[in-house]
């Protein structure tokens, strides 16, 4: 097992990570750069303040059975948008108001979750979409996706309102993060779908979103590609900045009848746990749906919970970012068609980004 976990981690660090539907349609999607984070997932707070590592279990849970006889569920997630739709469930579980017992673990790097799932220390994990595919391949199909928890969180930000489509970026310099990761692959796909290549503009890669935000603040004519909640933070620092292109919308414009969608995060379950505890997983899916709906419908209250868990330091920033984070809970056929097409795009760009091969049909859980 130790060897398998080591191989898995090595694969993740070498590859590109990507990082329930109820909320308003919003801006962008990204797997936030860096191999240890992903499309929209990151540990630094966009306000510039340090955030404490919240590896915590809000639920007063323990091994054994839950209130209704359901098995205890160990759930892991990343500090970022994919956890923002989970905060209501965390709060309810901490008050003993759920039929399942839950133990929550929130970490700042995807490789931590991968190791825990591979070792059997987590039953359910919220992961960047392409990372779930990597994990499926490295565990010989031992996991299944049960829902999409976050759609696109990538936006192009500028002060120039004349940018109304991908073609309007021709001749520009675009500042972004994540060379060789999913934001890079997603953007290159959109360029190609719009009849362009990287030769039509200059891509300037920075090591982290805060660097891109600083350039946008200091250069009035700069154009940047950022994930939420960094988009909201950057716009708050410079009133001239605004979202000029929502990459989720740009993705859908070029689908030509296809059902794929720009996906940030998915929720996976270990198949042995699913086979032994189908009722507990069904309860979790319902709890997750309700929690995602709460986050979308009650942004002020959800923002307080998000800040309380340290996902975003300031509730005010969280509340402004929420409408653009595409928190959702897609299951069944909607989940499969959206995710299958997205992974196909990544595979076409770089097979290693999804673990070298596309997952089989058993990757998609159909309740």
C-alpha cells in the first residue's frame, strides 16, 4: 500500500491538476494552477492574509453507526470552492442534525486527499475533476464519481470592456497561472475552438494568482486569467477591473450541441465503501444537494460559515465571490455527460492530465 501511495503522489506532482445544480450561472472555471492545488482550489486567502490549516472535523462524529443506523462517513475536501458547497452540511452535522455521522477533513493540497483515499483513510473526497481521473487510473478503478460539486470558476479580468470574446484577445498579453495544468489546457482548447493558437497572443505565466492580481492592479491595460475567489478580490482592489469573459460561458458557446461542461470539482467514493454502505452514500448525496442549494440561496449565511472554517478569511469576500463559484450538485446522466466531455478535452490536450487514459464507464456512478 505504501508503494502504491508513493507512486500515486509522484504521478500527481508530475501531472496537472484540475481542482449538486442550484445556483446562479456565474463566471469562469479553473483548476487553480500548482500541482498541489487545482482548478479553483488554493490555500492562500485572496485577501492576502494567511489562513490557518483547517484539517478539522466539525461534526461531533466517531467510528460506528449514525443516528439512523447509517455508517459513519469520512469526508475529505480542499480548502477552496469545492468545499464552499459543503459548509451547511458541516454545520448541520456538528449539531447532530444529520442521519449520517460525518467526520470532515479539510486540507490545502490535493495530494493529501489522494494519499488518504488510496490508503482507505477517507470514504468520500471532493477532488479536482482531472485528479479524480488520475486516482481512478492509479487505483485500478477503485473509485467512482457520485456528483459534480463545482462547475467553472475561471474568468478573464480586465478594465477594457471591448473584450467580448476569445477572439478579442488577439495581439494581447494574457497573465495567468498554471502552465501545464488544467487552466492552461482549458484556455488552449478555447483558443483552438475559436480558430486561434497561442501564437495569436502572448501567454505570460506567473507562479500564483496573487502575482497576476498585482499586475492587474499596477497596469491599467493588463488582462488576466484568474480563478475565483481571486477574481473577486482583484476587482475589489481595483474598481476599474471587471470580468470581461466567463470561461464557463465561453466553453458552452463552442460546444455545438455537445453536453460537456467546464468542470472544477467532483465528489468521489471508494467502491468498497459504496458496495458495503449504499444507503449512507445515498444519504450523503441528498445532504450534499441540500447543502449546495443552501450555499447558493443564502450567500450571507453561507459566507459566515465559509469564513468560520477558514476557507476564505473574510466573510465579505466570500459573499461577493459565491455567485461566481458555480456551486452545484450534478448527479446521474447530467454528471456523466458534463464530466466525460470535459475529461476528453483534457485528454486530447495532454493524456497525463487525466492519468494517461480516460476512465471507464464504471467511473460514473448512476444511482
